[in-house]
């Protein structure tokens, strides 16, 4: 992972499209989730870590703006950029691009909860520290 922006390459398959061969709108959210999941894995927090720490992440808020359609067989890049961290949540800026074209952009807030009661809980210290380091690496030079 370079800086706070994580990139994940993917291909549009027929299962991602509607009858016209255009990516169905909800699938952009799936592409964004894959980027977040792979970002966490790249930071050392794959499913084993998450399950062993009795936690999970849930989407608290999401807003997406669709700009251009993706189509069958397009090669896309989904990104995730950490914008804000709190004790039990993180806010990410996410994009879906085809080459230089911005197809969709969104902001997603993810909350950390315990698995048993699905109640908010603090991020584990190690996770919080690595996420802060990743965010800081990407925010150098930003206002």
C-alpha cells in the first residue's frame, strides 16, 4: 500500500451488468467494498485477524455519485483513501476509475463492532496505529 490511497484492479463480468451490458449501480458499492477489504488485508488485517479479535466492520453511512457507466469487460480500478479515524470508526473516500475516467466516487463511514452483540467497540490499538500511519502517509502536503 502506497500512502493512504489503496488501489485494487478488477474486471467487469457479465454478472456485474444489467441487460444492456452496463454495470448495475449497486455493484459499484461491491467494488468499493473489495477495495476496502484488500486495503485492510494489505495492512495486515485480513479475516483471520478480524475474527480472532472478535470484531467486524459495518457500513454506517454511504454516499455515491455516479458519473459515467462501466461496461462489460472493462478493466477498472477501485480506490480507498482513509480520510478520518475515530476510536470506533473510519471515513473513507473511494473512487472507481477506467483509466483516467472517473466513473463513480463515494464516501463511506465504517464502524467497528463486536461480533457477539454487534455493538460499537474501539479499534484494536495495533489496527488504529497502522491506519493512522497509512492516513498520515497519504496526507503529507494536504491542507
